């Protein structure tokens, strides 16, 4: 990827994180911290920060660096190009869920089907690979992997999670990771005050998956986590395309914070029961939405 393209991509990512509340007005963004966070070199990060300063999203203070502006211009946090990439990604996901594309395809076939550039095709396939529903074939081309494609499978996954996650918390090896709880609390508190309209569906869903997987990881039994990660990958695409109840985001974060409080107090059985009720409520709300999307 050309340095200019990478800088623009980094700038979009920073914009999204500002919109989501990861950075607040007055926060300092350093070249090294962004480079470490995104796994890139400092050169494109410097270019990205300069781009954001030109757009008045950041302000540059001589000899001090870049800070999030307290007067970001209206509409500056919208990322139309990134939105287009998301739409293309979701179109690919929808075609796979609805069996409109075969299990195996070449990059050329995908480019011809969707009129994508070579670079865009590679970016979208790399994202699908990261999210666990596509893989490179050993020889040539790509293979799309099984996902939950029916309302029945979606509901079964939630029933499995209800049977899995609360019990993982009752494992004799369960150990509260207070540092991780603090990280999770910070994220959930920021989400409560964030504007859901500025957040893509997948970002909202990823925060939820990270919360649940982090709790299960404390069980000390890796098989609980392996199972949860697998079913989360299988349900991810249907959740992207089903209607996300953005009005429930604050309530869900509040419920997450209640679970965290119980864990911080080491009231493990109560936290387990609260998690079970949280998941059951999510199942009852989301399963009809998934059915409406698939059958609509």
C-alpha cells in the first residue's frame, strides 16, 4: 500500500476512534503511540496527523505535538470513504450468508463480480480473514467458511452462550483479573456517553464480543474461550446485517458495568447469574431481529 493511502487509512481510523469516544477533546496523540497501536511505522502516522490537523480535527501545538480539537467542524467526523468500504464488506458478507456466491472464489472473480480494484479486494478479503470467515487456499484463491446463516442457528448460538459463559465463571480456576476489569470498565463507560449514530454496527458488536471473551478468559479453562471465540465468529456476520438496537446500547453497557462491579467485589456466583440473565435478554431481543432480516 502506498504511504499516502496508508496515511489516509490511519486518519479514518483515528476519526472513528474520536467519534466513538476513545479520544476526548484535549487528549494528546503522539506519533509513536499511534504507530504502536496500529502496528505501522511512524512516517504514515505523521502524515495522517497532519491530514487531521488540516481538517481541524486535531490542533498542532509547536514543540508539543497534536491534540484533539475542542471545536471540531460539523461533519468532520464522518468518513464517507470508510463507510463505502464498510458497505462493500457487508455486501460481500450478505452474499455469502444468502448463498449468492460459491464457497471458493479467486480474487479475479471477486473483482469482476463487484467491480473492485485489486487493492480494495485484498483489503476486504484480509478483513474477512481477520474476522474468521475467509481463508486463503493452499494453492490458489479463497475459501469462505461456515457461519450462522439461519435464524435457528443464530438462536442456537445464543442458547449455547447461555450454557457456556456463566458456567465458565464458576470454574474452580476462575481468577479475577482486576487490571482487565479496569480496561473493560473504561470502554463501557465511554460507550454509554458515545453517540451510537456515529458508530458502525461492527464496532458496537466488537466491543460486546471483547467484553464477553475477556470475562470467559478469566476462567482459566482455555476450552471455554476457544468455544466462545468460534461461535462469535460464526454469528458475527448475521449480527452485522441484522438490525442493531442502538437504543439499547446504553442499557447493555449498564448491564456490563453491573457484571463488572460484582466481579470487582469478587461476588462470582452473583456475577454469573447476572451474566446469564443478560444473555437471555439479548437472545430474546436479537433472535426475532435475525429472523426478520433473513426472511425479509
